[in-house]
C-alpha cells in the first residue's frame, strides 16, 4: 500500500570511539516523515530520532556492523518506529564483495496490510569498481 516512505533528518552525531578497528557513533535529530500510500490516507509528520552505529573490523577482509534507530512522532506520542540491523561484510575474492544482513523493523502503527514486526534476512553479492 505504501508507494514511498521518505524520512528527512537534521541532527548531530558524536563519535565516541573512532579507531582503525572500531567505530561507535551516536546520533540525534529532528525528522520529517512522508508516507505516500495507495489505498489508505497518506501521512506526514515531524518527529525526533536517536540512533547508535557500531562497526568492528574482525579480520583483514571482514567486518561487523550493528545499528539501532528509533523515530518518534511529535504529533502522536504513541507513534514510533524502530529499526535494528546487524550486518557482516566480507571480501570474497578480489573485487567481489558479500554481505549478510539481518534486519528487524517495528512500527507500532503500520500501513494497512503490513505487520508491526518485519524481519528480513538479506544476502548481497556484488562487485566494486
């Protein structure tokens, strides 16, 4: 039912740790969300967001990344979304790259026809040039 969902954010971030092997960053800001829908009424609202991003180099060719982002509506105090993502990035051979991603999205007021909890396992393979 959703044609396009876009979120524009204005905020600040702070790198708590930033080394060659590890990065830990926190973000906070103001958001404006637009949900363009086919069947249900389209919505747009202002909100606040907070996020945490962690990256760890585990080998010369692979790293692990974890992110958690919350977006809270200012119009409706009960309306919020959470996105959690765990990702393993790996050099497979030469310029061939791979990634395994586990995503969990929670929306306490989802678009009609969608679930509150959405869990995805994504496998990516691609070339860099």
